[in-house]
């Protein structure tokens, strides 16, 4: 259940007219929840960075003077992505830029079948409402105080929190304390990535049932589902 959430910063809006990737960041997700494993690189675009783009992300060409070129980080990025589904906000934009960069250095394209677009998820859940990353963070009460400019790694971390909310991730696990003081994790449901609806029931093992009953006996007085 590994996937990767990623974001890019670029010199402009269209890779077909010469715009390039100047920053890429990614966060590993396991069962759609972020881990501490990340990927982050600044990249020299081999061209200038227009002032309009710099105003958005704050990156100047001088800052990238000693940064690697994309072909120097391409294999590391592909290794981090592996064969996992790839999550991004307005994902066709980021896929388009990365595939243009991969094509330039003779690497394989990212298949669109791997794409999970959080903008589509948000529009499905909140039709007709603003669904930018900022708007979603405000809707879910996620702290935006550090987001003074676009930053690929910070945007990944914010989007990971948004993605958890969009997919119901915080409600996926019930973690009762067992007799030995450990925690027996019971994944009760698997959520559909598009609509966040329950789609598959996972049956707990006998050990998990025992741990659950022990937790209920210790923590809950006269649970109503045990009364006749």
C-alpha cells in the first residue's frame, strides 16, 4: 500500500515552450498516510527564471548556480517513485513537466495510469467550491503560516495533510491497548481513493479480536452493543 505524493516548481507554465523543472519534492505514503521518508532536490534549469515565476516560488537562478541538472537526479527520482501510484495536486501539470524532463534525458515517461489527482478528489467532494491547496488547508484547519511562497517540500507536507482528510485516513485504524502494553492495529476499512467511501471490509484476526475485547472491558463501562 505504498504511494508517493510529489510536487514541482518550474520556470513557467508550459514545458513544450521551454519551461523547466527547478525543484522537485516527494513524500512516501503508506496506506495513504505520510511516513518520514522524503525526496527533495533543487535543479539547475539551464535557462533563466522569469521574474513572474520567482515571485511565486522565490527561487532565483543565482540560488541554483551549483544545483545539479535534471539528468543528474533523474535516476534517483525514478528510484524513489519506484512503481508506486503518484499523488499530486493538479497532477497533469506535474506529470507533464516531469515527463518532458525525462524525455530530454532518455528516461521512461510516468504512466498516466499511476496518477492520483487530489484536485479531482477535492472537486468530487466539494463541487463548485475553491479547491486550491490554500483553500483546502483553510477548510481543514491546516496551518498555512509557513507558506509565504510556493515551496515544493512544504507544499508536499501540506498536501499530505489534505490528502489524509480527503481520503478519511485518520479514521482507518483502531489501535486498542493489549494486555502486554502493546498495540494491536486493526485496519477496519479500505477507502476508495476517489470518493473516500468504504469499499472493502477487513476481517480482524483472532488475536486482534481478543485485544479489542480486552480494551473494551478495561476502558468502556457497559458498552451498549453488549446489552440485551
